[in-house]
């Protein structure tokens, strides 16, 4: 099977032509024996905090960042469960982080040691045709994966800590990170804005903004949001900011439903109680919703059919939420997919998509760099959007493996966590103080 996969990859690469990469994922330590805490993958549901070599400059455009804040993202759970086949034992995970510049390569002039920065979760070159359009997540030149060419027909940009399908770059759930093309992939942070307000510009805040903007939420729209994890909670806020007259959130985790109702004042549907979500939406919104935003997981099938197909490896992804959204939107409605689909799904209701004229928009990995200046200066600094609303816990990096287990189980009221390192600042006013996972979560042996 592995040999066949390689043949397919090579054929796709040859058919596409080669686009040379300009950064390499190779990890180089400093050679002085210095180590750091980092979260590494060793198998399905087996992640461990290890002592790893501190990374060094390997290419002239590199920047080494001392991490002052990181987190666990919902999409990390696909790695946690081993659902991305190109993981290797010892890979350092994490793609959402910020910190202070420690070292810069000889070509870097836009950031300096000691400067606070947020990293884009995707690695862009800054020079290809996509990057010049601010579509950094589509960068042609930072992901060498031939397997992705074979699967998708093209490669997207490299991603920190997200397997060798996206380049094999060491991630940000660590005390230090090497950032390739640092001048392109780091956003300087002004003094006076606490880490908790800017760290999620790395992914969640920009990704949720992109979902709403790219799908075209307009003033007066009725919007349904599937999935009320951190992305979904932020999507709700952005939809309201962009003028949606009504937002309905769909999930089956009670504390997430309550959180959305209390923090954002929206209507909610618990799909464990209303098992026919489409019927319930049609009762609430006769004629159909204007926009469906898919922020839910694809990896947990609802029906026995998809449970069997997943178990037999006949599909990688489950289209049940997509089908619900397609059925629930009005004729000519829009569905945006920001949920992190990876492979193939069976039984997509393509007939409804065509006959109803539904615009299904694959939002793609968010081009964070297209938005982060706007979000920082027009929304976060003026106080129009405060990302700290979703932070429920703060833990030390030593507890990250246990944090994965609790986050995966959706327990303890956990929504978004700020993971601190030895370089972190004290908690900002109004944000959670440091606790240990064992203090508030049961059964956390990792």
C-alpha cells in the first residue's frame, strides 16, 4: 500500500510539474545540549511532554521565537487520534502560538530580538502568486508534500506542527519555535495589548473571521452555526458584528450550548434532543436559513451507516453536517465549510446542492495574514472584539498532554486554554489564573 501511495504521489507530482520549495522542515538543535519542554506525538492518543533540543537558525530568513503563549486547537484532535497518516513519532505538535523574538537570521530586518510577535499558523513564502494576493494559506512554495499533490491536485502552504502532509515543520506547543520566513509569518504586537488578546490571531480569531467573510454573511441574514467549540463561538460573534439578525448555534455539549447562549445571546439546538436538526431549523426558520457555517468536527459520525464505513476505512470524513446545512439553507443559500476536512466522504447530497442552487464554499485554511492587521487594529485594540471571552483555563506547558485528553472528552467546561511557558507574562486582568489540569479535571492520566 505504501509503495502504491508513493507511485501515485510521484505520478501526480510529474503531472503537475514541480514548484520548488523555498523553506525546509529540517530541525536543527544548537549543539550545546540545551533543551526545552515540547509536546510530541508518539501514536494515537499518545502525546507526551518531552525535553527536546532548542531549535537554531537553519536558513537565513529564520526567526527563533521564545514562546510566551500557546494552546490546543480543535483540529489538533485529528492528530491526537492518528487520523492524519503522515505523522511520525516524536513530531512536535501545535500551530497556534506567540512569543518574543530571540534570534534572527541574517536576512531578517522587519523584526528584532526582544520584540513581541504572533505567528501565523500557516507558513507563507511571501513571494509566490498566491502570497502576493494575501492568500498566504495557498502558498505554492512552503509545503514539499507530494502526497498532498496526489490527494488534492495541489499543495497548500506548510503548517506548524501538523504532520508531514503539511510539510513536517516542528510546532508551537513548545518553549521555542523556529519560524521559517519570519519576516512574512510574524505579526509584531504593540506594547500594552496583553498576550491573551492577540495570541489567537495565530489561528482561531482569523479563521473564524475568514469563515464569516468568505461565506458572505450580510446584514439581516439568518445564520446557523454547526459546532460551538472555540471557532464556532468566535464565528457567532463575527456573524453578529457583520449584522446577522439571528444566529442559531448547534451542538450537543451542554456547557458549550450554555456558553453561547449566555455570552452571545443566541438561540441553540441540542442535537441530542432534536435529532432531526433540519426539521428543527425548518420549524424555527420557515423557508430556510440564509447561511450555514460548518464549524463542527467531521470525525464523529452520527449514524450507524457512517460509523460502519469509518470503522472499515471506507471513508475518512463524514458528510452528515454538510448534508444538514445543505438541506437547511434556503434555495440559493450559502454554506461555508471551515471544519478541517482531510480526505473523502460518502453520501454527499449533491442533488440538493445542484437542484437548490446552494453555494457550498470550501473556505480553505484561513489566510491569516490577509486579515490580522485589520482584526488587530480595527476590532481588538478598539474593543469591538475581545478574544478573551472564550478563555476558560490557563495551564502550564507541562500539563499539555493531560489537556489534550480533557479537551478531547469535552469535559470540565473547557473551551479555549492559554498554555503558559517559563517565558510567559502573568495573566492579564480578567483572564483565568494558572491552574493544574489535575485540579479541575478527573481521570487525567496521560
